[in-house]
C-alpha cells in the first residue's frame, strides 16, 4: 500500500492510520533520526489526512547476525512493557501531582518474528530537542533531568506502597524475560583497559579496592532490587542521548526521559550515579556534586509527599545517605563499562558495534567499547575517582 520494505513497520503505520480514523493519508517519512542511540533504528513519520497532522517516531529493532547476544530480545520486551503497562500505571498515581513524569504518547507496537516496532509521539513537535550542549549536561540541564528522574522514582515508590499487588503484577510481567545480557559479564576487559591507560595513583588505588571483591557477584547482588528494601523501577540508561529538552531562548525549561530498554527493579541510586558519572560535565560535577545529589533527594521527597505519602517512611533520609556510599560501587562499574563508548566519536562507536553484532561475544574477554583512551575518557575516569575520594563514597564498599 505505501511501499514499505519493512512489513512489520508498514502494518504498524496502517494500524495507527486506522485507529486515528485518518483518510486519504499523505505520509512523509524520514530515516536515521538524530539522537537515535545505538540499540534502535529510528524513523519519523508525518501522517496527514482529514485535516489532521500526526507526527510519530518509529523505533525499529535492527537486523542482527548476532542478535541473541547483543541486541537482546529482553531489551525490546522491557521497553514495550514500560510504555504499554508500567508508565500508564505511574501516570495514574501522579494524576494530582504538580510536577509529573513527562513521556511520549504510546501509539502501539507490532511483532513479526524477530522484527519489532514501537510507535511513539514525536515530541519535537512540542519543541523537545537534544541537549544543545552536546555530550554532557551543565547545572541547569542536570537539575531538570534529576527532578524528572525523581518523578519516575517517586511514582514507583508510591505505587508499590499504596497498591503492592498491582506493583508486583507489573514486576512479574517485566521479569518474565530472562536477561541474557548482563554488562558485568564483560566488565573485566573494561577494568583492564582503564588500568592500562589511566596513569593516576589515586585511581589505581580506588580500582584496587574495587577489584578486591568478587565484583561480578557484588554487582549482580546490588543490582537485584529484590535484595534491597528501597528499590524502584529504574530508567537504567540516563545518558545525554536519552534526554530531550524544551528551551526558552537558551534556557532549558523542561525535559523528558526516553529509551526504557534497560529499565529494571533496583535502587534509585543506580540511576543517580549513572547520570552523575556519565552525563554531567566535569566542571558541574566538580563544583556541584553535593548540590546535584541534594537536588535529586529534595525532588524525590517533595514528589513522594505530593503523592500523599510520608517520604521518611517510604525512603528514610538516613538510609539515602547510607545508600550514597553503597551504590557508588555500581556507579563506578557502569562508568567503567560505558565510558569507552560515550567518550568517543559516534562513527567509531558505530563501527565497533557493527563488529560486535557480527561476532560471538565471549564473557570476560570481549571489550565493549572503542579501544581509544581519548583525553575525555581519561579525564572522566580521573574526575570520577576524585568524586569518590572527596565525598567518601567508597567507605561502605
């Protein structure tokens, strides 16, 4: 009908046209949308008919020779469940809140064999765009992102407190899909890469302490929310490309979180450290690390209170301060694994991922990253070390 090569995508678009009751539709189609990330192909469609104009983003699962190990089916199933089941439940909890979690309208999905498509509202129509600063966030952008992250976590805390049966049902749905890819299985090569390329005594000492544990089992244990009383449904991938901002002039005024493919049930501090170590620029972290942590904590407690619950009962302040030290271990692990990707040029990363997708990955041996110790990579590792030492974050490892 519309000349699509991808039949799964064609059926998805046809269904939206039918659901919206559009007639005599004219379709504009754009491929390779900027900021798509590395786990999806992203297309933009503009559908015009009946004096209506609807802009939609289609996330398409790439074809993979090594699909079972790299682009995991579970990533796609988790994101589908987040948009189809979890986020709508969190939205109900937040219906009377002053500040709400912002997320794109979910238009549906389609599966055909290994082909998968998720259709979402195109938020660029509302002025949302990639961060104008590039690969990292300053204080203004980071503050907005942390407040929005707190909305996600607060709604999750309150849902499991007020409606525990409903929350458990959502968790069971999400946990039906065995995670066949765990980053900790490929962490050792990243640790060796850092050790060989970052010439800094303070870093080497922190790394030595990190490796003094059975870090694989420690990371797995800490990431499993069932081992910890104060767990939430996390975002899992809080880096710059998964944030869209609205602006007034040059000032960011709103933000939305995208890409829930790595969402899981774990401590909210996993998301917090992911963002602090991997998304915030060096100058902001150096001068405002404590301010950013306090911004998140205040927003979380305020949001829990707005949702009608006692924040001290839901997540005691003393426990939060303790968790800042315990979960910095996870933040460091995530940074080791992802910095070789995030601190290199996108073309180099795409070449790397193309290679990984075509070859079997070997646990404990495959290095998931661009093997270039860029100045940005070295600086970020040193800055992370400085933060960990300065704020005593390794005290409870």
